[in-house]
C-alpha cells in the first residue's frame, strides 16, 4: 500500500448549512454529517462524557467524529475537559492512543493533557525487543494500531519495529484480528485456532491497522488488506459487516455503521476510492433527519415481515436517548468520520461551527 496519507479533506465540511431546517429535496452528505454532529452533541452528559462501552474510549471517539465533521466547539471542549480529568487513571495503551488523537484533533496538547504526558505514557509501554506496545493479550493487535495512531497524531516518532510487529500480526486472509497476532502453529487463514476461539480477522481491526501502517515507517505486508475488505463486504446493502462470515451466529449479517465507517476511513487513508454504493450504504443507515434523533445512525439492518428495516428502529433510538444506551450513539460516532472521508489520525480541525438545530418532523 502507499505510504503517503492522502487525507480526504475535501470530504470535510466546508461552507454553511441551513441551521433551522433542511432545504427541500434530498439530504446532502454535508447536511448528513452536520446533523450527525448535532446528535452526538445532544447525547453528551453534563460531565462532558459521551456514552460508549467505555466512557474514555467513547468520549475520545466522539471528539474525533466531531473534529472530522468540523462541528460542535462546545461539545469538543467539554469532552476534552472530561478526558483531561480521566487521563491520569488510563492504563490501556489503546485508550491512550485514542486520547492522544482526540487531544490533537480538538486543539489540545497530548504532552500536557490534564497534567499527563500521554505521548510519554504510550512510549513507556513500548518493548523495543519485540516492537510491541502494551501487554494486554486480549486486545494486543488493536492496541498496537491505536498506539501508533496516537503517536503519529502527536508528531512523535513511530519505530519501524512497531510497524513491523503490526504487519506481521496480519492473518493470511489479509485481515487482522483484535486480540493476538497470527500464529501459524495453531491458526487457520482467518486467525482462528478452533471452535473455542471466538476471535478471528475482522473489518474493524483491519481498518485500524491499515490507517496505522499508512502513518508508520514503510514495512512489507504479506497480503493486500483490501482483498479482505472485498471478502467481508456485504453484497446486499453494499457496506461492510464485522467480519467475513455471512451468518456468524446463524443470522444473516449485513452492513453495519461502525464497520462501514471504519473501512471507508481505511480507503481514505490509502488514497483509494471505495467501491460503488459503499458511501450510500452508510448514509442509508441514518434515520429520517428530523426530530430528537435527527442525524443519528442505526447500527445495522434486520429483516421483518420480508423487508429490511433499520435496527435499532427509530422508536428504539428515541428510547435509547432517554435511557442512556450506547448502540445508536456508538453507530453515529463510528459512522461520521467515514462518511466525511477523514481517516485517523484526524488533524486539528481549527475553528468549529455549531451544529444545526434538529428540523421538526
């Protein structure tokens, strides 16, 4: 793959959108992105955090999404304040990488972030003998990619050995799995070691790896990762599912917002055009752009009564917003950078605009 990160800045917002409502006709990609930022800001808690499976990771991801959209100055400032308060207690090298990226994208200093030098913390987790960052076997590969991305965001040196460790973790099918590197002694071509191994190559980790290797010193890959993306692409809706399996747990797996958003970012990082329909497949997961959930994305599609419908439904999305659930906000945060065509690490966005108001239904 090419080693020059061709940032798709043309995909970032430029120019104003209607603030109090949407113009008649089809919703443009720019308007979708702006409304997505509106929804993210609307889900922010009083302490600045944004709901996620991890408060730190979810909030850092939200900052990156808002910076990619170039919207939400107050939401970004509040989110960074929350992350600064949490910085001293972060032990995961992957979360440190996300926080470093968020600090840079939001205009902060990752070397003096809440009294913590996040860059030094990442560097301190590096083993020069192996080239690996961190020791958590459960998320070793994705942590490696995030550590590299965090260092690159801060303008810090990424050792070639670290990039080589990530490259050598690649599965024979061209993808990466999130936990352990490929082990030829026990793994098949998808990095699965048998029935009891529930981790195998996936689109999300593969996208992170592609983006990390684009900003790291050049190393050789055994396989083209974009062939894995071809393998894992959903032929029904046109986006990507979590991994290559069509029926991973007995049910048909189709396009989901998080996987599709990340893969689109990987294409942008490599300067490659995504397949036809891919961006439209992601945009199609966005709910009708009005009311309380204006700008939000469903996670995926399910079949009901013989037709495809978004899941969660719009009604379920409204209920989630009231209850503090994480599926829809996570899907929206994951979708926005991919829809904007902005890979990680997201550059400092500069002055941000306020998100638009939600049009009435």
